[in-house]
C-alpha cells in the first residue's frame, strides 16, 4: 500500500531548460480506502482514511481514521516509502481508549508490546529485542495471570500455507476454451477474505488478464474448502489474502 512522489517540472520563461519543483515540509496527504482495500477518489463510501504527514522527504507518520473520523492508529516512520517504522506505534478503540502500544528501532520491534482491554486494564505484555520475543504474559481483567496465547494467528488452510492455497486454486481451474482459442495467458491477482468462521468470501480480481481467465479464477477460489479461521488476541477475525494465479499455454 503506498507512497508516490509528487515532483513536477516547469518550463523556464527565459529558455527551454526545465527544473523540478520541490515540495515544502511538513507536507500532508490524505488517502481514502474502501472496504476491500481499494483506493477511492474521495470520502464517499470510504471504510477509513489515511492521513500522512511528511516531516521531510523520508520520515513522517500515518494516522488512520474510521469513516466517522475516530482515530484508530498512529504509526511513525523513518522511511515512509519503504514502511520503515521508528518509534512508538499506537492503536485505539473507537471509544478513544488506548488499545495497543509497541516500539520500533531500526524497523524492528524493540521494547514493550502492550495490549489493553476496552476498559483500560492491561491484557498483554511482551518484551522484544530486535523483533525477537524475550518474555510474554497475559492477564485477566482483574489483573490475574492467564496462560499465554499468541497475539496474531493467521488462517490455516488444510494443506499448508500460501503456496498450497495457490496449488489448490490451480487444481480447481480448467483452462477456458475461449482463452485457449484466443491464446490468453498471464498472471491473475485475486483477493479474498477468510471470515471469522473460516469461510471464503468477497472474492474479487485485483489485476486481471481477460474476462474468461478472471471468471475462472473467481470460480476456483469459491471452491476452496473452509479454513481454520485466523485469530487476533484470542478472538476470531476476518483476514484478507491477495494471491497470484498463473495461466500458461504449453
């Protein structure tokens, strides 16, 4: 998801030489995002918006707001173009209550990772050094310790990871006669969600090749078996995937 450069050129009045204009800092941009991650031209129909403030040509921060304008996330970057985090990242419940806080140094998680209940009690505390977890603890609302469980768990396909998902999609496909006749081939990028109960939903083409290959890809993804759902902080969550499916005539 990210940064583009806005350097323009202008013609000098005295001759034919050109020069680049330079943006001034701090500089702010706003991007509107739809329900399925697509960029929108404006706020209408947006699921959330991302405000980016550039301190200079590299560093700055992102603030994410929901459709109602509630602040959900603040992320600082040393290099926004390459998503290199530096400093404390915070997320918030829609009530404004702090949800999570972690720190990054050299693009790696360092120090405490804290998670809070909606009412403000500490729910989880982990310690990281250079992205490696050194200690962990989980707590009930009354402050008592509970058995540790991972914060993020991706959905599990019956046969394995993303490569096995792609293989299963390919096994579900049949090269359309029209595509063979027209010598259509290439890579289709397909997006879908795995719901809180593990069902595949909201299948759509991100980057297609042709109408027949795109339709065949959607049909093949719809045939995928149920996943073991993903979990976030112990709760089932909806997770998005985007995968490439290659069609080649041999």
